[in-house]
């Protein structure tokens, strides 16, 4: 991963996948009580790399070893982060026209490392909770269109052979 650091102290790391970036927003303030981080500031992000008008902001909460995803669609960019706890996030290229089709990368997100991941359209993402509890946040630049979504089996070794840190996660019917 190569690295950009912007004048506003936004850190951006490249991943192995084209157009998938790991962002670390700057720590605004920290003292003995805790810390403050801006999870979104339009000016700071636009000065860096993210020029999006977010229309949906969602939060999901899960317990240890819950696996959500791999989901995506053809038109939505996402900015994902972990507000509390720790998750193992997987991003998978699902664009059949891409030279990186079915390639994936992973990032550990937590409330401690403040990392966020920018995921373009045609990429799926899924995560498994590694802490006792985690709160996952995602911003979307388009409204949910369930007819346009795809789901990729998280454990399809022939299609993508993703490594997961949990062998028997808790999944929904959709993700089983």
C-alpha cells in the first residue's frame, strides 16, 4: 500500500484493488476523557479524494462472530467504518469487465484505528465481528435499490477463496 498525506492530515492508503482506498481521518482532539474524530467533513474529504454527496447513512450493530455480506450493487459508492469494536472487512471486485474480477482485499477496522474504506460500485463488501460487539457505519451515494443488489457467498472457495478469521460465523439466511 502506498500512502498520501494531505495538508488537512487526512491519510489515504491505496489497496491492491483499483479505486478502493483506506482513509484515516485526523484525530481532532484527545485528552484523559477520550478523543474526538470527525467521521465526515465535506471540505476535508473533498480536499483529499472523496467528492460525494451521501444520501443514506446507516449503522448496523452485531455481536462477536456475526458475518454480514458480501453485498453490493452496480451503482453505489460506500464509505464504511467501525464506530465501536473491531471488524474484519473484506472487499471483493465483482465487475466482470475488470482485470481484477473476483480479487479481494481485507482491512481491519476499529474504533481505535479510525480507518474508513471507500468502496466503488460493482464491489461487494462483507465483515465479521471480532470484538464482543461492534457498530458498523456506512454512507451511500445512492438510495437502496434491492433489485439491483448482488450477494456473493462468503465461503465460496472456487469463486474467490477469501480467508476469514472465523471458520463458523453466525450468518443470516441471505448470507448462508
